[in-house]
């Protein structure tokens, strides 16, 4: 299918790449995209440059040729936008003649409206009125320049710097002084106008730079706020992810715990079903053996009956063969007689042929009569043969009917006997089952008695050990009390000396001061009070130690197996505590490796079910109990398992970390005996 799709795609691609009317004679041909030669056009960049406004020239002076329009060629990459400024020469010669710039702009740039720049432009100083009045007679038709920009944004026009204007000398006359004064006033006015425009341009550039700086700062603040919001959002998402991970971990642990419980329940159920299956298999095996025995007996009876029928069939076949041979012999004799008669008649016919023609006709008539008689005889014989065959068939059917009736009677007898045997077998199985249950009950009672006796002996041994430990603890406490008494005596002596030292110092100071000194009786009373206080403190500490030792050595009223010991049941091979699982594996390995081979062979030879056994082990490695959750059904096998567990104790003690959490571990395993003992 994939090959067919690939071939179809290739064919369609070839059809789509067909072109018509190509080079040559115009036949269709295939065009492939990689055969076309392509080139990428460079991108067009246009740099917008504002035009420069030059001051107007006087009306009485000839106008210079307007400068050519500025080029709009794009500047090179990285080139800064430069605004042309008038040269010093043009400024110096502006007093004699001023160009009027072309009114048509070269490049128009839509400027954004800036309130600050507009306000600064409006506040710029206006042209002095005196200069206007002085220049009015000499500059006719001078264009008025509005220094304040209009409210609507206008395109700014920049022109190339003008070339120096030519100066036309004027002949001296009576009004030369007035002309010079007006020219100087006009030059000053033009210079002020240029300075004002330059100041306005610089102010606009400064305001634009401030605006760009404020935009950059606002962008930086927005970027910082965005980054802070992104950081807060990332922290929130991280916290949510961690909480989600914790929740998922808890859910996973809960699922693992539930899965372990489900697996353990499934394993217990499987063990129970396995035990039931094995019991059912044993029962089916017994029933199958009985059925095989009955089938063998039935087959033997059928074989004897078949041999008898075969003998009867062979006798009947022999009889039929003899009858058939007799019929064949009679047929051969008849044919031989007919042949002899035919030869004789042929001889007579040949002898009489030449004698009488009429005799020939008579002979023919006789031949026809003979043939008719032979046909009648053959029909009679055929009728007799068919009657004999019908009689034989009727006899055979009668024999078969009698045989079927006899077989039916034999089958009914066999069914009756089989029903009686099955009833007897059922009763015997019921008796055996009752006996087995009674034996199992007695064995369970005996095992329970043995377990109770073992627990009693264990409790007695533990009680003896506890008493011995209590005695040793009492001796240790007594030694500690003696040592404490000695230390207390030393401490009292030191305290007495320390108490006597300030008293002696006080007495010495009193002697030096000449004050009365207390008598010996007062000193003895103070010393006695101090000693009584020390004795009371020592008695209280001894009473506290005695109460603590009595509480620690008080025996439990319950046996250890029924006390409040911390227990953990390990039903499978998984548990949250890995150290517990490792201890169970080590215990199972010790049992599997140290069990004698002859014990395993002796148990494996006995027919039994695989028992499910729970072994309780204390923190010191001793065995508390051996409990059969599912018995093997054989008392000797159960006893052998108990001997195996008891023969290998004591087992390793718990590690300190495990002993702090668990007192008793109940390990449940299924025991298998084949070439070796295996615990699962």
C-alpha cells in the first residue's frame, strides 16, 4: 500500500511539473524548480531629511540662483542624519545680500506634535520693530517670516546651504550714509534671525532628546515591570508546579500502596485458588483413573463382543460363500448341458439341413420353444435366488435386532453397576473426607497446643531473662547509689568547707573590726541546719531514682505476643521501608540455603499442597510464632516446616534504625519443596 501511494505521488508530481510551449519545437517538457536561476533584490531604504529655511534677501539686491534640490539618496548604513548649517562666510556676507530660498520643499517629514516644542517656539523673541521700520524703505516686498509655528504640524523644509551672493558696488552719492546704515541694520536683523532660528532648532533638538530619553526611561521601566511580573509569574508557576509535583508524588505513593495491597490480595486469592485447584486436580485425577479403568473394562467387553460378532459374521459369510458356489456349480452344469444340447442340435440340424427344408422350419420352431423354456427356467432360478436372498436378509436383520436388544440389556446392566459403584465411591470419599477433616482438626489442635506451649516456654524464658536483667539492673543501681552517696558526701564536705570559708572570713573581719563574735553553739546550729538540708535533698534524689527504676523494671501483665509491641506484616516483596524488605530477603535466603537436602527430598516425596506460612521474628532475632495460613494437608510436612524454622534460629537481630521503628516482623511466604526449598 505504501509503495502504491509513493508511486502515485511521484506520477502526480511529474504531471504537475509539465510545461507546454517551451524552447525548440514546443513539445511538452518537465520543469524542475532547482533549474531556475533566482536572485534576491536588495531592500530599499529612504532616509527623510528636513530642509533648512534661510532668511529672506533684501528687495533691492539681485537674487542669487536658487540652489539645486537636495538629493533623496539613502545614506549608508550607520550614517547619522546631518543638517546643513550656514557657513561663516555666508553669515558675514548676509549683510550685503540675502537669498530667498525656494518655496518648494525637497523632502517632507510628518513631524509628531510636541506641546513642549510648540510652547518653546511661541515664547521665542519676535523681530525688533525698529529694525523692521528701518529696513522697510529699502527692502520692498520682503516676505514676512512667522517665527511661531502654527498649531497644525507643518513639513520642515531643509535646503542646501546657499553660495555666497555677489556684491554689486554702488557709486557714492549723497545718500550713501543712509544706505550703509540700513544695510548694517538689515545685516544685524538677519544675524539675529539666524541666531533665533538656530536657538529654536537647538531647543527643538534638546526637547526631542529629552522626549527620547523619557521614552527610553519609560520603556526601561515598563521592561523592568514586565520582567518583575514575569519573575513573579514564574515563581507562582514554580510554586504551583512544586505543589502539583508534591500532590502527584503523594497520589503516586497512595497508588503504589493501593497497588501493593491489591497485589497482595490477588496473591492470597491466587494461593487460595491454587490450593483449591490442586485439590480439585487430585480429585479429578482419582476420578480420571477410575474412568480409565471403567473405559478399559468397557473396551475389553466391546472387544470380546466384537470378536464374537466377527466369528458369527465369518460363519455366515462362509455359509453364503458355499451357497454361492453351489449356485455357480449348478449354473455351470446347466450351461454345460445347454452347450451339449446345442452341439447335438447343431449336428442334427446340419444332418437334416440337406434333407428337408420343412424339417429346418420345425427345428427353428423347436429352437424357439427351447429358448423360451430356457428363459422360463432362468426366470424360475432367478426367482428362487431372490427368495433365498430375501430370506437371508430377513434372518440377518433378525440377528441384528436380537444383537441390539442384547447390547441394550448389557448397557443397562453396566449402567446399573456403574451407578452402584459411583455411589459406593462417593460414600467412601465422604468417609475419607470426614476422616481427613477430623485428622486435620486434631492436628490443628495439636499444633495450637504446641504453639501455646512454646509461647509459654518462651514467656517463661523471657521472664527469667527479665528477672536476671532486673537483678543486674538493681545491682548496677545499688552501685550507682553508693557512688552517688560517696559523691554526695564529698560534695557535702566541699559545700561545708565553702560555707565555713565565708563564715571564717566574716569572723576574721568581725575580729578585726572589734565586733562581738558568735559563740560555738550558734556555729553548731547553723552547721546542723545546713547538713539537714543537704540530707533532705539527697533523700529526695534517691527516692526519685528508686521510683524510676521500679517503673522501668515492672513486668508486663500480658505475654509478649499479645502486648503492645509494634508489628509490621510483610505479605509480599514490596514495602515503603526498604530495610524491612532487605531483612525479609536475608531471612528467606538463610532458610533456603541452610535447609538440609534430605529434609527437602523427604517432604517433596509426600503428596501435599504448597503451604502459606507466617513467621513472626522479634527484634533480637528470636522466633515468636509460626502460623499456617494455608496448611499443606499433611501433618508431617507442617511439622517439618516448623523444625526448619526452629533449627536455624536465632536469626540476625534488627539494625538499630529498624529496631527503633519495629518490634516484630511477620513474614508471610508460600513454601515450595522440589529440588530445594523455595519461599515466594
